[in-house]
C-alpha cells in the first residue's frame, strides 16, 4: 500500500439537512481536510448531494421515513445543516499554525420554523454586523446550539454545531449571558 493512498479521498460524514418542510439524514462526501461548512460554502456548487438517505416531514412525519439511495437539494433551500459524526479535518499541529483568536457572541437566530440559540465565533476585531454586510460565505457555524421547532416546541434538536444558511435568517440578535 502506498503512503499516499487515500490522500485526497473524500470522507463520508453523516449530516441532517433541514428545509422549511423536511429533514433529510444521509451521508455527505467531504473532501479530506475540509468540513461540512466548506462544502456548503463552495461557490462553485449550488446542489448538495447525500447518499443513503432517510427523508421525513417536519410537521406531519411519515409513519416511516422515506428511504432513498441518493438525494439532491438546492443549497438556497436549506435552512441549516447538522453534522452528526464529522471528524476533525486537520491534525492539532496544523490547527495550531492556522489558529485565529476569536470573539464569542451569544446569539439567537430565527429561520422559518426554527429558533436557534447558541454561540457565534468571529475573528477578534471583526464587527458582528459584518456577518451580514461583509463576510461573503453563506453558511455560518453556530456552536452549542439549542434548536427549537417553533410549530412543536417539544421537538428540540441537540448537537455540537449547526451550520445556518445566512440568507435564510429572519431575525438575528445578541443576548447577554
């Protein structure tokens, strides 16, 4: 086996993709060294591909989620994505070299049907308003989120990070902790 075998290969990552009506759980192919956020922010791709998919409705779930080998969804229809088992893409050594000090903002963001409370981390010195005015990427990660489905508040979604489609955000505010 070559030392370089597998180099550049994609890594399968389980994700949940949420639109205003559905949630799809499946496998996303993520290039080695990248994260789900990088795939979603790729400006050359407007479609997200999943394999080994289970699809369900948010309001009136199917008796059994629909199963499919593959799913294609337009990025602009996504509200947010939740990586389920995303591996660390770089070694600790590489991350230390690339580390940028961050400022934490505790926020609430709403997208159609959902309220997300969590922490947004921006490079120190970056103004919070730049998240909408200046920063060009569409999908932003929010850590330690509490995600509530507003049509059924008993439905909560727990995760370490949620990646929110910035153009779909309706309200965005900072909160004091």
